[in-house]
C-alpha cells in the first residue's frame, strides 16, 4: 500500500472508489455494536453471508458500528432502500435475504411496529426513534465497515483534513471551530476553539493532543460506539486539531474495558499510517503527527483530565490542582490540549461543511448536536443524536418512546453520576448547557437515565453516590470522606434509620464537597443528591419523618403482605421463597413472616393472582 | 513581582509564590495539615482553602465570582482577590476538619486542630478509623527528603493507605524514621516502621538493630517541624 503523495491523490482515490465496480451493489448492514453483539449479531451476520453465498447472489453483508436502536437488536438494514429488520436471529437469514433479493414480504416480528398504529414500519428513516434525530457525528455509523479505510474515504473521509491542510491556516481552522460554537462534549462545555487557541498561543515547540476516551459514566456508551463504528473520524478530528494547535504527538486514552474500540482504533491508526494520513509528512504537506493508544485500567477518575495525564505519564491516576491548566502545563509539563471523543469527531464535519452549517443547529449558546445514551425506564433504549435545544419531552417521548408498561415518567438523570435529575414539571426545558445547569443538572458526557414512578429518588441518589464514592481516588478529604459520609447518611435513610437533621447534613456536606474538592469528580459528586433534594424533598421527608418509602423500594421501610382475599393458596410463593418466610397450607391464604422476610420481592413476582402487596 | 489583594489589603509577592506562601509572608493565618515547607504542595487536606476571584476584565467593574481553592497549590496571579477567612471559607474548613476527624477521632492532635477551627462535634465516624488521615506527608517525606520512596499511597478512595510497594517489606527503607516524625496524627509507630509499613521484615537482624537504635527517638508527632530539625533528629537516631 503506497502513501498518498498529496491531497490530489486522496481525491483521486475517493473518485476511484466511487467509480469502482460494485460500490453500489445491494448491501445488508448488520449492527456490530456491543449491544447487538451481545444479542448475537455476529452469528446473524454469518448466517446472512451463508445464505447470500448459497444463492450465489450479488449481495454484500457488512458489519458496521452501532446503529443506535439497541432496544431492537440485532439490527439489519438493507441498502440502498434502507429496509430495517429488527431482532433478527440467524434462522431469519433466509427470510431476510429473500426479502432483499426477491422483494418478498417478511414476518411482522422482524419489523418495528409503529408505537401509535402498531403497524410494521419498513424503512429505517420512518422509525420515530430515528426520524426525530439529527445524526451528524453518528451519520456513518450504520453504513461504514469500521475496519475499512476505503469505506471512510469513499464517504468523503479525510477530505476535511485535506481542506484544512491546503486551504486553511491553523488560525483559520481555530476561527472556524470557534465560529461553529462547538463546546467540549466531555461534559464541561468549554468552548473548543478557545481551548485550542490557548494551547496554540503557548510558547514552545512540543505540544500534545489527547483524546479522552475514558468514558466511565454508568450506562453511557457513545464514545465507545463512535470509536467502534467510525474510528477514522476521531483520527481525522485529531489530525485537524494537531494542525491547528501545532502538535506533533497525540494520545488516545481509552478504557481497556472497550476491547472492540481499542481494536478498531488501532486498526485505523495502522491504516492511516500506511496511507500517509498519519505520521511524517502527511499528504505530502510537510505536516507531521503521530498518535499512540494508551489504555486505562478501570479508574473512573482517570477521565478527569489531570488524572488522565498522570496516568499517561505512568504515575498513579490522581488529579492535580488547576491552574496551571493543561494548555499551559499538561503532559510532561508541556502545553496540552485534551478533548472528548465526541468533540474530536465533530471537528471534521465542521471543517468539511463550514461553521455556519454546524452553528445552524442548536441554541444561541449551545450549537450543534449532542449524543445521548438513553437508558433506564424507557421504551427505546439506545444511542440518540439530537440538536441542542430540543426539549427533554421530545427526547424521552418522541424518540425514546415514553415509559414502558404505561407507567408515569418521574425524572431523568442527565450527566451520569456527576449530573442531576430533572423532574416531570421541567420536561419542556430545552437541553442546553445553561438551562440544565439552572436546574442543578449538567449536560455532562450525555448519559441519560430515566426513572419512572416505581423509582425511589432517595435510593436513586444513593446509587449514584455509591458509584462516585467507590471511584473517589482518595487524595482530597472532602471527596474521600465526604462522599462516604453522604453515602452512609443515604444508606441510613434508605434503611429506615433516618434522623431529623439528615437532610440539612446532606445539604451541608454536598455544598462543601462541591466547592472544596480538588477535581471535577468531587466537585460534581453531590449533584445527584442535591438535585433530588431540590426536586423530591418530600420523598426524603417521607423516609426520615414518616418511615415510609413512597415508591416502595427501600427494603428497610417496606413489608410484603399476602392479600387473603386474593390468595388462592397455590403455594407457588411459598416454594419460591428463598428464606422460608411464607407459611400456609394448600388452598389456604398464606402469610409472610416479616421478621424472616428479606424483601427480595420474589413472592410478588411469581404470584399470578396479584395477591402479594407491598406496604 | 505580583500584586494581589488578600482580605482587602494590597500585597506584593515574588513571582512563583503560592497563595499560602503569600498569606504567610504577609501575616494572614491559614491552617494547613498536608502542607510542609520542605515538601512540594499536595492539595489534599483542603484545610487551607481560601476564596479566590479572578480580577474583573478591563472595562468591567463587576467583581468576578469567587471559588474555593487550596492556597497551598494555587499560584499567585496578578490582580487576584483572595479572602482567607470569609464565612464560606470557615464553613468549608470546619466541615473538612470534621471529616478528617471521622477517621481520626482518637487523635488528640486532630482534635486540637479541629477545635481551633470551631469544630465541636463529629457527626460521622468511620468504623475502621485508624487515625491515618492519608495526608501523604510520610510518603512525600520519604520520596522528597529521604529520597528512597520506601512507602507510597496504595489503593484508592476509602481504601487508600500508606504501604511499602506490594505490601511487602522493601529493602529501600533506611529506617531513618522521618515518616514517623512528620506524621501529624502520630499514627505511624515504631512497630509500624519495623513491621508492616517498613522496608525491614519484622524479625530480620537489621530490623531489631534498628529498633534498638530508634527507641531513643522522639516519637511525639511534629505538626510542622522544621525540616532541618527533622532530618537532624533522623540522622541522630539512625547514625546515617
């Protein structure tokens, strides 16, 4: 494989790919994202390939990155007509291939039913989950083979790099990113162009770039999906940034828990190096940039930029105070620019399409799109890309399909364990940096966990507090001991041992930890507690003052009881009780001994007669 | 030289000073625990927090919002507006001291420090309190003063603790006792140094020898001992 001698060679390659035989042959794309892989998409892919071969058909089968609609995986889409098949099993291969080649109808079970009409939807673009999205960064995730540089180049890949290198000065690139209004997608929302400029202005020849791919929020997997599905776009963003900032070396700091993303990223780096898109004298322009992968070892705090840099340097992943900021003294004391995967991936789009195109989406202060991983008590879990400024209601109901089992929406935790919850009365709040901040939440890295009426908000807050407490590095006292004190208080409240004054103590701890902790982990750790206290204070009071858990979740505050009028005495619950807490004879109403009962809920879940009540 | 404002007073300090150094140089008291003048600032205990506000940009007279920052690690910058004893600062220090006591409520030294900041009660206690407040002084002294790094902080969060590498005795330990001397809560004892926390396997010949030598050492914890005196004491004790 020869290196591309100049930008014209890249354009020629792209033209050749577009003109090549079979570039537009019918194709089935199979989602190879982690969710669909867990559902068995690799076997589905093999079965489709086998069926295509058996029929001697000119049908390509391609594994792509995450399509996003994880709830309905494994996902298969035909191209060019974009027929969508959901929950495909290997044994469905014959039916799907016949549908594509012969135009035969497929069984409804392979189609996504319209939530309103119940009728099967044929085309991907008609599915409400996709229809209301605005996919910029994720646009190619469903069509590219992530291991094929040809695919990326054929889709216009690296043209933005060529444009930057030939038509724009570094200052012009920064001006473009500034004008686009891109803000750091790692959570803090700092203007990306201003950050780049600060680093560029620093004296010295040695500057570093870092791609922060240490995605660690519970339930968040958008960085992972971008790197798994379209690693070259992250590379291209880094290359453009390196050119703008004047860096010759970059690092991708990625969690070792993401083996597929690591594999795809490493493959992309090797491919780009082989074609002269990475390394010395890129595209013959004299610009050079090298990129290395560094693996994280499972510490959440290493997503914090100073801890991350310590980890790259080979030291313990602990944060250090800022200032000095990384732009002044970062990796090995040199000026360093660090951005999140999503920020880097947005850069080629901005350079290729222009700042105005990107800034046309969003609100006056928050431009472009955000990617959310939507999980929890919601019908359509998955990856969602939307313009900033859409309302939480649109995100949860139009795209997310609302709450399962006809339950009521209660709150959405935005921004993972560093974020806050937003209650139902603020569902129409636009999702942008300022509006969420005003409600005590943050945009964060884009994790969105939905809670329904059966969720206890004290327990919800306790869960996130437990996460951050376990992930505290332990360097500073407010975070190490303070989060433990908050967690212990929450655990007491959930166990029914809350005391008057606990709420005030939590507030005092929360405010102090936020203000006095060393790094972002501690400074945001109290947010889930503070925001639930702000919006769901009554639930805390019910736990503490009235010894009740309104959502009937906290085990220390509930009892399971048999409704004698409904119990048929079938003995199913009795047999399933792991601790022998249920007594009673056949065809006689049973009783549960609260002293023995562990509140596991098994009796309720096995009872067919709705005869077990929680009080 | 850099000009900044501390508690409404304009002061001038040399370039490269931290806020803590500036405060102490100009007579503004700031409590510390993990700070030691002979060691690099660490920023862990958060007792030295002060309120820091950036100067307003030119043409904008409105004061900028203040944030809490550890004075020991914050570099002096021109025009900073610093408050060393505001209500927010006091509240933060009180709660931090109380949290320090959660793991060291049997330490008279920690109680004295906390009381001086206005703490009267401890609302939260760690069941496994062993009086180590993980300030890292011993570890940093071993690294920066003695130069051997025989001990380090291992694990994270509540499990963080002082230990020789891999929790096995390390040959790097000189047995100088600096770690014992610098410990603010007196949690490091001779038996620790000759045993678990030390580089010398308990029962080894040199360990016994070391114990005999060091038994004459002054074991009272030194809150902010002068490094010279500390080193001299260590030398005296070990004959190094």
